């Protein structure tokens, strides 16, 4: 009797970013000739990335397999999930699938980059499924600090993978429905192969508070500070938070100004799409502020993370064109600092208090991410065979892995994978079988990827020790020194107070160049430049214990 072997392929899960830090979330799901990419986010630069504006993921793997890529499926409209789309789509122009508000925010980005007409986009509703090659994706309603967030059920021939996206369980959201826990339970009954879940708050016990609790806090704060102008800094994308601030302002008869480009953009998009209902005559333009007494106005602004160019930071530093902080103003931070931003936030708070403002930064914020009890709830409903913690630094994901293990998922079925790992998975086994190219591409102005480690190292060097330029003029043919060497210094020492040092450096250089040319009258320029560099480095180090960048320039006449 013949037994027919039916060998199935395996599903490959390939995170291309977002597993070592907060931000730059992007994961490829591959089955045979179909690749579906979930999210395409950016990260903000680290302190040592001098002059860099944004960091986007290296998508070489997708470029190399462009024929397989069926589309981008987006969980929600935050920068760390959609910010890199307008850069990545230049090389990988495939359709985008997202919910209504998420797509509205993506459209704004594409408009800025003149890519709206060349990009296929499809708005998806909750419960709807889209077929992309061998994979089928279902969007499931979740709650987060932005409207229209979705979890994804990814149906493959080897089983269902649920990707939670960023989520929390909010039974009383400000707008729309609560998370669809029923659907999670139904999927759990069907059998879930793997769950990839948000780890951002996995270290925090208990439940995340409902967004509504912030509304109550605002009501109390508005009542308490009814005789002062109120300035509230929050995330531009938190439409529910803005809705609650506007509703408190309306209740207390205050006019509202929205300040900060990203905030204005998102609020316009949310209003147009019906996610934000603003009472008539409540919103005013910033130029109209002078027509109202201070205690009758509220400003909602960007800059809750201390970003130097955001509206609140400019107000605190007295460089905002239209608003300056006055004694008696009440400033409310309706956010908590993202890890790494604490210093910048503290600096802005100090500046605001020095100007006489009352600053409130406690209890006016709730997180958009699930704490431990909510993660336990979703694990218990889905009962996945494998757990893959995502979205967070290593310690956050480790805490998530600990929750999965406590709920009975065997240790060998929990995968702490890294960006670039290829996790091959089916009902029988899961293991990392390969590693693909990943990394960070730096965006500086209009340049994408033209600044790499070497350029950053040079910028660091210039920032730390400055530069010295040595200019020398030689006669063509004879290599006779006609002029120089002249020394120009920037960021090294204040030249007017260091004339002796410069004179001595010049003398040492003259001797070295003369020496070099007396040995070999026709020495090549590279040799002369090397002599200049070595001589200057030795001399400056002996005198100052510093190492500025030495840049020799030789001209011939």
C-alpha cells in the first residue's frame, strides 16, 4: 500500500526591526511565494546620532524578494508603525491595507512626499479579511492611545498567528467600541499557532487604567485652575485625549487653540473622518488668542517629550513666535516620558517653572499599552502554542516571556528572537533557521542612507575635538613652497587667545615640510599630507592632550 507524502511548507516569521528598542516595528510573514509585511515604522535618533532626523529599517530582504511581497498591513497610525512607509515605498511599491483613521494619517504622509497617486491603498473594516497570496489577514478591534488600532489574525496553511499590534484592554473607551475579546476567544477555540504580543508595559503589574479616567482628571484640573490659562502637552496622535480636553474646555467656557504641525494635521484628519466632534465656536486660531482673556483659553500643544523643536519647548525657551509663558499659566503634561527622554522633559519643566508657570505632570495620563493582567487575559483567551514577545526593549520582552511561561506555555515554545532572525514555524516545531540582513538606515534632510557609521564617527570627532585645516601652496613642477602653511582652526581653541600655540604649530610644520621636501624634492602630495597630519597630531597632542581632525589642503600654482 502506497502512502502519499504530503510535505507542507512552513511559515517564516522575519522581524526586520523593532525588537531591540522601542520603534521601527516591521515584520515579514512568508509562506512559499507570498510575503505580507506588518507595519513599517521609524525610530527617533539616539543622542550620539548627530544631525540625524529619523531612523528607518533596512529592507534589503524585501527588495531581494520583491516578487513575493503582496502588501503592507498596518496595525495603527503611530510613527513607530507607519513612519517609514514614504521611504520604503520608493523601492517596494505594493498596496497598503489599514483601517480608516490609520489610512487617513498615512495619506497625509504620502501627500507630503508626492506619492499619493502612485500608491495603492485599501481601507479595511474590523472583521474583514483580505487575501494576499497564500495568507489571509483578518483585522480585529483593539484599544490603544490612537483610534482604529487593530490586532491581526494571520491565517496560513500551517495555522493562525495572532499579532496584537500595540493594544490595551479598555472596557470604557472614549470613542467607539471596546476591544473585541469575543473574537480572541473564538480564535482560541479554533486553535492559535502563535501569538506575537506588545511587550511595552509587560513589567507593570495590574491593569492599565481606562482612557476615561483622564477625562475626570481634566475636569478636576480645569475646576481647580479656572483663573489661569491652561496649556496641555500631549501626543499629537492621541485623538481621544484631545477630545476629552476639548470637552472639559467647553464645559468651563474656554476657547481652545491647537498648536504644533503634527497635532493640527492629525486633528484635521480625525475631524474630517468623523473621529472627533468639536462643539461649535470652541476652536480658535492662534492669532485670535489676544482677543480673549488668558483665563478663557486652553492651548493643546505638541512637545510632551521635550523635543527641542516642538511647540512647548519653543514656548519654554522663549522662541515661539506667537505664545510666551507668563507667570500664572498652568502647564499640564498629559503623557509620560518615553525611556530616554526623561532629561529633555525635565529641562522643559525647569524652564517653565522658572517663568512662573505651575507645572502638573502626575495623573494626567494613562498608557495605551497592556499591563500584566491584560496580557494574561489575551494569552488565556487565545491559548497559543508558541509565544513570541515583540514591541519593546529586551527587558520588556523578557517580562512578557515570563508571563507566557507562568500561564503554562513551555519555555521551549517561547521565542525571544532578534531582528533578522528567520523563525520557521508549523504545528510540529518552531526554530530559528537563518538570519537575514537588517539594520538602521539614517535619514538626514533629503539624504536617505548617505550617512553611515564612518560619517557619524567623523561628526562625533568634530563635535568632540574640532578641526584644524592646514593650507599650503606649492609651485607646480618644482614643489617649491610659495605660501603657507596657514592654519585655520574651528572648534579646537579660541585662536585669538592661543596665538603662541598657533605660531609654534606653524613653525613645527614649516620644519617638517622643509625636511620632507629636502629628502625628496618631488615627493607626492599624499606623502606631504601624511607628514602634515602626523606632525600636527603629535604636536597638538603633546601640547593640549586633544586630537582635532587635521585636514591638509595643498594647492599648486
